């Protein structure tokens, strides 16, 4: 009877909130446009005697901290460490939607990919081979229609497998250009030393290479929170403290 | 930069970032990262996705080429807006009247109840004439239009029309230095400016987001719609017009008000982006989602339930205390006249320059917590100042205004002032929270207030100069 946390990530306007409402019984207003959800909503649902706390993250195209809502989604996945990150994709534009899924998998393997609007895709004559996608991504993939209430049970089963640890993920690792990989390799030891092993070092290294100041800022505040007792000792040591 | 003694590890992080910056020296990293990810996505889809029918995919584009076309885009938008207003006004008229009479009927019983137990007059005043009336006016004037406007709006939204509006408006916003998504946050402002301030998070660039925050106030929100609808239907439409024609002209007047709001939005964006918020508009991608048939009943039920709950809570939380306060101000006597009258008299000379009167200014000041209560406060102010009119339904409201010397100019300028003046307290708090800057929070109240004063002053002086009033 553990309670697990499931974060709902996804591009804007993929029916993420519709699924969230369906599962949690909350009646948030949904809308057909990008950016409807900017504040995270929370609800609860149960499946096979497990309770889940569901968190609806703002819809984003990436986790690159281009805007306040992207930062919010990113910070939640990294720092709150949900048991499962559910990435909701729009079956009718899968290729663009997969980009976010790949970025999530760079942060955490505890993810389930949910291909929503599958009925719409079928209507448009789009055929999707879920097994092939699941094999490549290394995490469970389920096709649903949140509006049509299709495939919800199967999706919940997959969420359960990841939440309980019954499924061992082997998330796809993207290999970048040699230059980037070299940079990552050089940074990882430093990242691990400073940030610790709690957070995904490879991903942080990649973001740092990209000059992501806002991530650094979030890391500072979150680590600061955990080090509050230690803070007093270093007050005044200033610049020379860590060399 | 952070002060040196904040957190352990801060300096280590900075050195980490500088190490990363050295490695990323050559630039172009973002492009390589993105193309790495896109490459993998494309690769996966090549294997896993097959398209059986290319023609079906193209159906959305046909509709889009019409609703976002240079010729038809704006006419369709305006017609849509007009239609929404028309439905709202036509549909809300009678229920508002019914509610007002219903509450009036109950008030009669309440009053006899108070008399029956020999309750002191002040208690009856505070509870019935203050609290009960304030609350019931807010409900009867606000609930029906809001329960029609927002579901209709939500249907358009769920259909997928809003992003197309943003697409059309983008050209205008770009010219004024703003961001096309400002059209989306503006649309949210129709519902509630305070919520729309949060929705500006979808705008990436801080400069353009600030423009969207500063100008959001210029779309009339939930709390101001009823004032605008009521005043335009009472004063702006000639007495001869009746029935459908009357509804239609009221809708047109409202549309004019909204267009004025949009023009001010664009002008303020333009001026700010040439001065305090200088910069070049950033590029962005706006997604035009596929049209989807809205789940009609579900949408209507959810959004009207949400709106009515919202209106009722606001009525109880804000209007009730304001009703009591106004009654007290109107009945505590200092030197032979009520405090409210003293205050109104104080503002009168200034208000007169703007084509308003002291009571109206008072109502806007006391109405800072929520725009919903401006009109009820005004009515209570008028009624406590002598002329006790028994308002039975909405027609009585016009008599109250007329007995206080209202003309069409007073109504027009009150509408303009309501449209342009500072945002409500909740919105201001949200602006402060989102921008973390007292300066911008204050400016976002002062700039609109300045504009409201300037515009109403100009209109009043012009109307008097030309002898229209």
C-alpha cells in the first residue's frame, strides 16, 4: 500500500490534462491550445491497491529552460524525483513529441511513455508500432485515448510496473557529436564531485555545456536547502572556500 | 551575482559552470544537441510510424488557410467576438432580471422578519441593506452573463480557435514590439486578469513577458464584464431601439470597448518597447493544433460550473464585506453628513473633470480588491445618499443613475475608466509574485491609471467642448 508519485509531462496540448482529469476525477478546465496548464495541479488515483499522487506539470516542448514553465517542469522531474514520469505524446505528431520523451529519458529511466489520441491517429490513417518504440526507448509504451477512455487499464499496469520497480528500464542514451561527448566526459567527474550522485550527472553536464545558467541556479537553491545546517560554518569564508 | 556567503558549494558550482563554458567555447552546442535529439526521434519514427493516407492529414490546412488568411482572418475574428457578445447579452437579460426580482422578493421577507423581532435599524441596515443587497446584486448582475459567456468561449477554445487568433494577432503584436502569444494571454484575461498573469509564463522572453503582464489589464475581465454589459445596455443604446436591434447594438458597443482595449494594449506595448523595455521581438513557434470537435455538453457543464462557483465565492468573500463597509461609511454621520458623502464630495471636483462624479471614483477606490464590487458599491453609495429607490429588476438601476445626474457621457466614461484603470488587488499581488519587482507591480497599476485618467479627461472635455452633453 505504498503511495507513489506520478508526474505528467508532455508537450502542450496533447491531452495531458484530459488524462489527468480522467484518472484523478478532478475537473480542471482543458483547452485546445498550447500552454493551457501553467500551474501544476495535483490529484490522486488508485490502481490495483496502490495509491498514486498525480502531478500535472505544465506542457512543454523541451526541458531546456526557455521559459518559466519549462523550468518548473524540469525542476520537478529532477528535484522532486517522482516515482514515475509519465510522458504524454500526441499520436498524430509523434516525431515532434518524441523529442521531449528523449529529454526526459536523459534525466530518468523511471518513465512510461503514453501515446495519447490514438483513436485520432487511426482515423487519420497513422499506424504506430508501439513495440518498436518501446524497444528503442527502453521504457514501457502504452497507447491510449484519454477522451475515448481507451487503453487506460493497460497504461496503469505499465505505470505500476515502473513504480514498483518490477520493470527495469534501460533508457535510450543519445550519443551526441564527438565534441559534445568529450565535453560531457570531462565534466562528469566534476559534476559528481560537486552535485553528488543524487542527480543525473550526464544530463547536468550536457546542460552546463549548453550554458544553462538557470539549471545551475536551481541546483544551488535545492542543494542549499539540504545544506542549511552546514551554512553557518562557511559564512564569511567567501571566495576561497572551495579550491 | 550571489553574495559570496550564501551556500556551501556555490563557488564550486561557479567554477563548474566556467569549466563548462570553456569547453563549449566554439558555440553552436545547442544546435548540435537539438539535432542529436531530432535525429533519434526521426529515426525511431521511420521505423515505427507508417502513414496510410496522406490526404486525410491535409484537411486541417484548408480551414486554416481561411481563418488565418490576410483577408478573412480579422473579419472572422470580429464576427466571432460579436456573436459571442450577442449570445451573452441576449441570453443573460432575462435571467438577470429574474434573479434581481427574486432576491428583491426575499429581501422583503427578511425586512419583515427583522421588523417582527424588533431588531435595531442599524442591524437591519448592515445585514440586509449592506451585506445581503451587495451580495445579491453581484450575483444577479454577474452570474447570468458569466454563465453564458465563458462556456461559449470555452467551446471556441476547445475547438482550437484561440491559437489561430494568436496567429492573426501576431502581425500586430510584432509591429508593436510584443509577442504573438500575448494574444493568448490576452484571451485568458477575458476570464480573469489574475490568472492571465500566470499564463504569461508561456512567453519565453522576459521582456515580452513583461509587456504582456503590463498590458493584460486592458482586456475586461470577469469582474468588469457585467459593469460594461449593464452600462452599455442601459445608456449606450438609443431608447428607440428595442428587442433584437437593442441586443445587437449593445453587442456592438461592447465590441467597440474591447477594440479600444486592444488598441491601448498595442499602443502601450509599442511605447514600452521603444522606451523602458527596449528590444527586438524574439522569434518563436506557435503551434496550430488540429481542430477537434469539442465535447459540447461536458465543456458547457464544466465551465459554467466553474464560473458560477467562482462568481459565488467572489460575491461572498469580497462583495459581502464591501457591502457592509459601504453601508457603514454611508451611515456614520460626521458633521451632519455621512462619511461616504464627505469622501465623494472631496473627489467631486476632480471626478467632474473626467466626466464622472465623486461616488464613482470612491467606488473604484473601494473596489480595488475586486472589480465585481465597483458597481454594487456605487449603487449603495447612491442609495444611502438619500434617494431610496426600490430597485425591482434592472430597470430601477437606471433610475438611480439618472437621479444622480448621469448622462451617456457618465456611462461611457465609467466604462472607459473600468476598462483602463488599474487591475484588481489579486492581479497586482500576482504581478508582484511573478516579476518579483515592486517597481513593475506599482507601474502596472500607475500606467493604466494614468491612461484611464487621460482618456476619460479627453473624452469629457471634447464632449463638453462640442456641446454633445
